[in-house]
C-alpha cells in the first residue's frame, strides 16, 4: 500500500522533499550490509521468499527461586529472496520501519493557492 501511495503522490508539490526526509536509510534496516530505503524495504517485503523474526532468550527467576528460559522477539526480521539469479538478504528493524511508514503517509499536500500567499 505504501508503494501505491508513493506512486499516486509522486507528482504532488512537496512530496519529493518529503520522500527524501522519510527515506529511512541508515534507520530501518540493511540489504546485503548496505542501508535500506523505505521503498526498497516495501519491494523486498512484497518479493520475499522467507521471513524470519529474530528471537533471543533470557533466564528469568521464578517465585520459587528456580529459573526458566523465556524467549522474546527482538524487533528485527530477516527477509530473503531472489531477483533473477541474485539472492538478497534484508535485516529489517520493525519499530523504526513502522514509524517511518507512518511519517511517510502523514504527508499533506500544500493547500490550493497556498503557494501564491
């Protein structure tokens, strides 16, 4: 849906600057070790072959003084796919990705006639 929003809004005054300000590079993830942009993240999600949420574990002390292992999601997702014969791998930082999506769709075009004022 975000890619469609981008395509519909791309010719609206001010949108190009908004896209640059909400690119997400160096914030939302990496593709093959390089910064990932918001639009490219959307493309990779659409064309993904494999999604793997990353989990970590920790030991937790129980009331009876025993310990148990608990698992939790880190907020990162590994995404893999191919484009032609090239395999790619993305590490997506989910909370910043979602924040950037919300920032992008918050764009409001200038009011009609506002540029003349």
